């Protein structure tokens, strides 16, 4: 499904350049759940952003179903992400002035979908995620666990083929963290989603059957995880 070939990423730092990714090769198969494990600054979030077309590599290839994503314009990539990819981040990136329901249907409205149809899809996900009584609440009225479930609902509203999650439990307490972790695996199994999760938490990582260690801009297979 998703293929990363010889990907590098350099960032300018003053007059010099810092190489964050050093020739990454990675393939993600349909319905696979993989974990990118690494410490802060290892390059794992940069890799996820490139895989999700939120950033472009300095060199290399990013292909989806044998189609080069790097040959697309920014507008084409925006449309592609909206149709094929879902994202969940450590920080929820919800619009504070909108209700939970309005936040979830945004990906549908920006491409001109019928509002009533979008709301019907959103209601399904609110019910599935157990937060149907929070649809009219604003983000500042929600708990951390509820905020993350709203962001998950938003990521699923367009029925993506692949779901990316960057430190999705990083801001949650231990109880909500476990619930959200279980939810990701439930979604992956029931919906056949392809799942790519970035984490620095080895306890979370060891629940995956396919774990890649990202360290110093390089990647290696590390499964099973030994704590």
C-alpha cells in the first residue's frame, strides 16, 4: 500500500544542515498495524509526516498503491489526504470555537459534501466511540480522553484507507491511555484499517506485531519488543 524508498530529510540550522532521516526504506501493507518506536528527536515524527504527505522528503520516493505521491501538487496532495488518510495527534488540533460535531464534520465540509449526510456519518462515529452525549459540547468542555475520541472520530469521518497516529496517548492519564490504545486495535481489526502509530512508549509498542525502531534517523525492525 505505502512504500518509502531511500527517504532523506535535511533541515537548515543556522548556516548548517541537520540530517534527520538517513535513507529510510519501509513498506506498509494493507490492514497492517505497525509501530514506529523511538526517543524524542529520533526522527520518527518526521518520518510519519512524510509518510502522510504532511511534509516532503529532501530526496527519495513515497508511493501509495504504486502511485508517486511526490509527483502530485500541493492541492492534489490535500485532496488525496482528505480521501485516503486519517490523522490523530498528541495535541488534538480541534477548533475551539466549534462544537465537537462541527469539528468532526470539517473534513467533509471543506470538499463540499452535504452537511446533513456528513452529520449522519459523524453521529455514527460518536456512538461507536461512546461519546454521543458530547456532540454539542465545545473542546474546553471535554476531558482529555473525550478530546482524543473526538479527534479519532474526525480522522475516521472520510473512511480512510490508512490511519496515522503521532503519540496519540502522550497527553492522557494511564487509564485513558489504555482505553485509547485498545480502541486503535479495535478499529484496526473491525474496519481493516492500515494503522501507523508513532510512540516513545515501549509498553504501547509491545502490543504491535510489527515494530520499527527509529534512532538517529535510521530504522530497523525490532519485534517482539523486550522491555
